[in-house]
């Protein structure tokens, strides 16, 4: 047993929705004491750093109800059951932006909030973009606008909090690091 492992004593399902489920686990701590853990299960997602031939970052602006505001974000979407993340990346790029990538490169994966959720995001770099005449339709409840930004513009959007979510900040800083190489 890992010295920090928490053994699950019981699990109480709280909510099962379209995207997430929530449970409360009673756990035995390494010191033998009991505690509660609220856990959110998520199927996982992909995020895409889509770069045009002009080196512009393709972003989407959309309203985020939990924040009661719009954000600029990299295109992203959740994994479907049994779907490989590379397949999700290709599908989401087309549905959200109308582009197809000539080259798709896996960058990294990261957990978004491991203190209470198991959501993982797989990040891809999409280049050699081709605008499709008849792209796949996006989600019917998703209203987005495409915006293409230079790296400098994206960094400025981070400063004024138009870009304010972890996956997009990660993506912009990744590009900034790659530029300095």
C-alpha cells in the first residue's frame, strides 16, 4: 500500500448527469482515521492548439454558465465512450472550427482538478489546417464564434482575463515556450 493511499470504505452515488457523476466516498486515511471525499467523475477531454499557416491560434469564444461570462478558449471537447483521444481531437477540431489538420501531434495530458475530479485533458497541436466546405455540425446547444489570434494577442488576452481557463493558458504558454527555443 502506498504510504498516502486512502482506502475506500463506502461510496454513496449523489448525481449522474449527461457529462459528470458525483459521489461521496468515506475513506480510511493512512493514520487510520475516517474522512469524506466528494468526487466528480468526468469522461475526459481533448484540447487543441490549432495553428493556421499564418501562425494564428484558432480560438473559440463561448459563454460559460458556471462563470456567468464568455471566455476565449482553445477548441476542446469530451471523449465519447471508448473513443481514442486522437479521434476526439480530429472530430472536435472539425465540429468547433470547420478545419481539418494535415498534421496532428500529441503534446501532453493533465488532470484539471485532482483534488476532487478525475477529468483529464489530452492536448494536441493541429497544424497544416484546411478549411472544410462542409464540416461536421457542432453540438446543438453550443454557440461559439471563431477568433484567430497571434501569440502576442493571446498573451494580452491572458492579461485582461479574456483567456482565463487552465487548458488555454497552458496552450498559450506552451506556444510561448516553443517560440523561445
